[in-house]
C-alpha cells in the first residue's frame, strides 16, 4: 500500500504543480506590474518635485541677483548731501526716436520735474514729466538731452549730447587742440543745476581731430546700461526744497490731519 501511495504522489505532485503554476505566475506578474507602476509613480513624483525645486532654485537665484542689484544701486551714491529712492521701470517709450522710460514713482513720492536719475553705474537721465504715482524719465541718449560734464583726468569741461543711440553719446564743440584722450572718464560737472557734481556719465571712445571740420568729432560710451535699465535711483539734494516721501499714505494722512486741525482752529477762532 505504501509503495502505491508513493507512486501516486509522485504522479500527482507534478500535476498539482502545473495546476498552481498559472496562479503563481499571475501573482508574480501582478506584483511586478504593481511594483513597476509604483516605481513609475514614484519616478513621476520625484520628477515633479525636482521640477518644483528647480523652479524654486531659479526664483532663489533671481532674488539673489535682485538683492545684489539693489545693494549696488543703493551703494552707488556715497554722497552724504543727497537722499535716494529706488524706482522700477514699468514702461519703455515705443517711439524709436524718443528715449524715455516710465517709473513707478510720482509726486506722491516727492518726485519732481528735472530730478536727476541714476542706475548703479552712473547717470541715466532726468525726470521730464510726473504724475501722481508715475514719472517719465528722459534718457541721456535722447537727441534732445544734453549734460555738462568734465574730464576726470584733465578737468576739461565739455557738453555731452544724446544722438538717439543708447550705446553712444556725442561730445559737443571740442576744439582740435583739446587735451581729451580716448578712455577719459566724463563726470557730471554740476553746472546747470540739474545733476550734482561727480557722477559718471560716459567714457570717450573715439577722437577725430580732422582739421577740415569746425570742431573735433568726439564720441563717448554711456556708463549706465541704458538699453537694459530696470531699477533706477531717484536723487534729492538734502538742501533742496523738494524731499522724498517714503510713505505716501502716511503723508496724505498727516496732511489731512493737519488740514482738519487748521479748519477746527479756524472755526474756534471765528466763534
């Protein structure tokens, strides 16, 4: 009996194994599919997280660069007799013959017509018109703009005028006997009462002393990055009547409070 049972078991076991094999294969395949699906899902999540992190990193790098620009901008004016306020360019004049930009500061912030404007490198221009919360800046590259300057090396005074090109300025009425040289730094001279003295304007890049012309032909490269300005610096002289208003809302409230107080005193006085 025992040998017979052993023979039967030896016959039945392979059959049972073959019978259960499809189920085991299915379970293993299902497990593999689930594992692969989970791996793909995890990979997709990792890619999404990595993309988010890259976006955050780009934002962080942008903020670092922005902070550096602001630091340079605020440190560009070391004179103790002036006050400064950062303004952002919000529009650029679409007219190719007019070099002007619009900033997000106006009379509510103390901005006034003729006010000098800088970037972190040098002179940008001056305020040509102003509204309540915006102001229009005429760039030094505009054909209608001229600025008195002097050579840092020789002290020679010359007038620099825009020619409608953000990368070039013209130095006006230079005699052929001039001591100006290529590479000379031109600073604002302070004459005319618009720009304070000592701010970088341009560097002489060409000097043509052709005697057949009335004056020497001299060009300069602007120090300021006029073609890609975004953050600007509005400057007030400490001794000037115009002063910056760093908190316009608070200024309006104080003005309203002062007016109300004056009206109350006037009413009491009439009584």
